[in-house]
């Protein structure tokens, strides 16, 4: 493999953040990039090492001598490229979502098993300082087991911003159901607690009049899901939400108390322990405190990167996993479960909020139950969409 892990980056718009982050790792480097937009390539080259190879297409990229690839192409197109890369002997760090159909979830899991390559979902929100502190506190056991949790990712856009990020009616954002983009809400809670989704109920909120005034594609304002986790805990998850105000928030309600991120910041938490549950070790803090977790030297380094430092940590974690032959926490089974929860949350919303089971993609019998399920809201050059992309249409 050589002294450094050699990366290719597929898609340099979002991929530019990964190029910069990889460049800050002592044991990794970008050696090849690929994008269909020459302007995006021109913007990316100054952030790359001298001599970076510019590839005309994905086949050239995976034949360029790279050890790993970061997939930053369209949201709904990651799984086929991940599978091609792994079959070519290349490890994969994939942006969200891991797969856009249940069939792709199956194929992705089986490609990892067949090839033995390292696969990880590049979900950066678990690496917010507040979320890492919530994980540390929860795993210490001071709060007991989680009973209820909430995760929100809220990202309304102006008409101008929406037009910038959604350039055409064939673009994935135009056709994205409100439950599909749930990883920023669900993945941090899974990382904090170690739990997996088992069942989902979905519901969509309407915003008809505002949608008409903003010339949006649909009047769906939010996709909300109740997700039953293994062990029985219940998570309330927000998918892609268009209500105000913009931001994200996470909360754990546990047997002995709770912990949550402070709204408006990714750097502070509120920790509360029921008075009757205080011990000698926790009594000094009282029943409630608000604080910022201590910063390490790496935390300070990460702060210069996007998404609250998450863009740095997600690359560092993946590089260390590959070099040390470690299974990533956000492995293919967790990644597929996240995607499947959003897919099935949407089916639930379309079916009067019917409860649906989320397959465990580590089990062949559960994969077999959805192996041929390729229903999709995304149209392509060779097929029409087979699911609607909204409930409330303007």
C-alpha cells in the first residue's frame, strides 16, 4: 500500500472538503480526482498535491493506483459506484445516502462481504463536539439506558439558495422525499447509543401555501419518523425539514437523567441527572449543568474544517480504520439500515403511517425479503420513477 493511503475523490464540489481534510492527514494523500464539471476540477486542483491525476471517468479513477475512494457524487447514486470500487479492490468512504433502494442496500452489504474491502458511511454529524461528549457521557453509564431520543436536522432554503443547489427538475434534490435525508439526525444517535433501527413509522407535514409562494417542487414541509430501536428505545427523527429555524439538535432521555446538545450551538451540552439518582461521583455537579467539553489539540485542528470539524474527523476515522484493519463503526450494515429507515419511513408516510420493519442487512434471510425491491422516487435516463417524491403536491 505504500507509506500513505492513496485516495481518489469522485465529485469535487462536495469532494473539495474531503480533499482538504485528506491533505491534513499525515498518513493519507489525494492522488486522483474526477468530476464531469471542468470548473469544479479547476477549483479543486489548488487543494491537491502537485501531480494529482485528473481522471476522465470513474473507470479511470479506480484504475489510477488508488487505495481508497471518497464518493461525493449525487445523493442517490452512491451504491453502484461503491460496489464497482470494492470489486476493483478499493476501499470506500461514501457520502450519504449509502443506497437509494432496498435492493441496493442488499447489493452493497453483499459486495462488502464478497470483497472484504473496508466500507464506511461518511456521516460527519456524529463528530460534532456536543455529540462526541454525549457519546462519552452515555457510554460511562451514569445515565443508564436510553428510553427516548430525538434528532433534528433542519435546513430551510431561500428560493435563490434552492435554485443554486437544485439546478433542474432531474436533480436529486428536486425528487428527494422528505424522509430520505435522515442520516444527519439518526446517525449521531446510533453512534452515541450503539443501537440499531428495527421498525419505523413515517409522517409528513404540509406547507402548501408557502410552497406555492416559493415555487417549490412540493408542499411537504418535513418528514418525521418514529423509529423503534433494538432494545425497545424510541427515537424521534427528522428527515429533510424546511421549517425554521435552521440548525440541528440531539437529546437522550434515559433511566437516570438525560443529556442534550444546546440549540444554536454544536459545542455545548446540558446534562441533567434525577436528584434521587445522584451518586458520590455525580453529586458535585448537582442535578443539572451546562458546559463545553474539553478541547484537545486535534479538536482545535478539526475546528477549521466544515460541519463543526466533522469533515476532519470522518476522514481521520476512516484512514485509521483502514490502516489498522478495523471495522468502521458506521459500517455497511449500519449505513444500509439508515438508508432503509428513510426509504421505509417514506413508504409508511404514503400508507397512512403504517409501521414497517427495517431489515437487518447482516442477515441473509432478511436481505432475501427485500432483495428485488427497487422502488424509487428518482427517474433516470432508462426508467421512470416508481414512487412519488411528495405527499402534498403544489
